[in-house]
C-alpha cells in the first residue's frame, strides 16, 4: 500500500443496503483551515458503503478556502448539513454543538484531514448492533504523511479489559475513528479544561461506567504532520499526571493470560500513535508508571 488514496479507493463501491433498514449514524466533522485535505476527508464519508448518514459539518470561521469547498460538497449531497461559526470558537465548543445537533442512534467522529476507508462505518455499526454492551467503538489506523503515503500503522488495544489498562498510559482511541452510542455521548461533554486532549478526557469519563472496543482492522488513514503536535503531547501528558494508577484498574491484568498477552499491552503502548520512544524519554512520569504496571503484571502470575 503506497498511498492512502489507494487504500481508500479500493473500498469505494457502495453496498445496496436500503437506508431505512439501517440505524441513522450522525457523522460530526469540525473544520478549521483544512482546504488542502477537507474534500478528500468528506468524500471518504460520502463514499461509505453504509449510506444512512447525516453528515454534520461546522466550519470554525476558517481563513482559507475550506468553507467554499464545503458549500460545493453540500450542494452535491443532501445528507450534508453545513454550519459556520460567526467567530472562531475552537474545537471543544464546536464539537459539543455538533453533538447536540446530531439525531442519529450513533455518532461517528471524523477529522477534516484524515480518510475513512469505505467500509469503516458499516463494520463499526454491525459490531455495535451485535454487542449492545459496548458504548464506544474505535478502530486501528494506517498512518499517512502530508502527501498521503502510508508511513506506519497502529497496534491499539482491542478488548475492553486491555483498553482499561492502556488508558492509564495513552489515549486508547483514535478520535476520528470513534463511533459512540448517542444515548451515552449525550451524558457527557468535551471539556474546555482539557483543550488538545479533550477526546482523551472524554473517553476516560465514558469508560468509568461503560465498555469500549477497538477493531483490530485498520479502518482509517490518520495523517501525521511533519511537525509534531507539541500542544497535544503536552496536554495529554498533563492529563496523564492526574491519573494515579488505581488498584481497581490493575485488577483486570490478572484476567489477561498468558504472560505474552500481558506483554502485548506494553508493546501496544510503545507502538501506539501517542507513545513514541522520544516521548517516553522526555516524559519523566511515564517510566515510573510503566515500571508500576510491569510489577503488577508479574505479581499476578
């Protein structure tokens, strides 16, 4: 797979499922100065094999040509509902407003610079319909560069038990891959106190009393900028500092056997999109947390 365009393009044929037999999915997309990628991102949603969608897009007062591109797309497909903030409100306020506008049984997130593979929503909805105990479903991802070439991939925890451990060290979901039950998401809000880590904080709140899951299959292409997002890294680091490892969270480790499976969680943390070697060396609190988890892994053998 040389380019994400090719990865997405191989899955663009729409299945002939009648829309009225499918639960409505509300796809929410905040946009700010994304003219280079936004058309490709939105079209990856328009081309989903799952067709019963309402696509809610808010332009957060972009200074580039993003809104004109979105207007053109809205004229092409009636499923798009386009909004524009009169002034820049930032992503947290924009997302909360989109959630309030959503009318679907499920709410799917999408970013303006990423790509959803064509069967992403179909497969996630099928999983959620078959597993009513799961509140939030994300996916693993292909990593792409600014030109759309595949440069890596993720190895996120998939089961709820492993996600409960994973969340202590890193964001357990790719934000633009997630689908959440509307009845669950409506009970929470993105929090402005955690700007640049607003999604991570939200997942932690939801996972306190609900179950999550990631598909092993990589169903999105997640764009990695050349310049690292230091604000997001610092925000997630600050959020992690508030998470002292709790005994109840670590009890799930004893249920994960054999040892190789437990070790896979640590490997997943290292290989995930949030934790990289240079970040591990830079974040002083992270290493003690890893040692703490390792100690408990072996203590439960």
